[in-house]
C-alpha cells in the first residue's frame, strides 16, 4: 500500500520538477536544454483560441519573444496537481507592461514530458500564442 502512495507522489514530484526545469531553461534562454522536457507534438493554447503546435515551433516562438523582450522571466509561485495535470500559478517579470503580470497555466503530460499548456492571462497582456500570431502576420 505504501509503495503505491509513494509511487503516486513521485510522479507528481517528477512532473513539477519537469515544469521547474523547463522554466529554468526558458529563463536562461537555453532552448536546446528545454527540448528534454517537451513532447515533440506539444500544443500551447491561450484563452482566445490561439495556439502553437510542435516543440520546434514553440522553441522558435520562445526565442523570438526572448529577443523582443530580453528581460522577460517566468516566476512560478505555486503548483498543484489535479486530475493528472499540474495547475501552475505565477507571473512574468519584465519592464514591458504588456508582458509583466500574472499568469495561470494548466500543464498536461505525455509520460514525463509536457504535452499541452493552456495559459490564462489578463486580456491586456501578451501570451506566447498571441505573439506567434502577431509575428507571423
């Protein structure tokens, strides 16, 4: 009985650790290092039905937003496991008003890799999918 409890807790801890490591890579602009934490077919969506599909596209967009907003940093404040995914509450730090501010992420997994991220932000703040659509236009 205890082994099943510890195994379950270990999976939760592994997923939270994966998220923290991925965020650390993004904050360090280590996009090659972030690959290890992302499923190849990852999907990132925001509340306005904009999305990014695929690890390569996500990393390209992250590099683009890092270039445009060089001081952008993701801060994780709280993580909670819920129904197989991780709910993350945090914020972006930046001197740019359209970037700085609160964010909520629901992170889903395929094994131990992030397979989907749904991000919620104030309508006045930029999301990565919004940035990707704007750059492509």
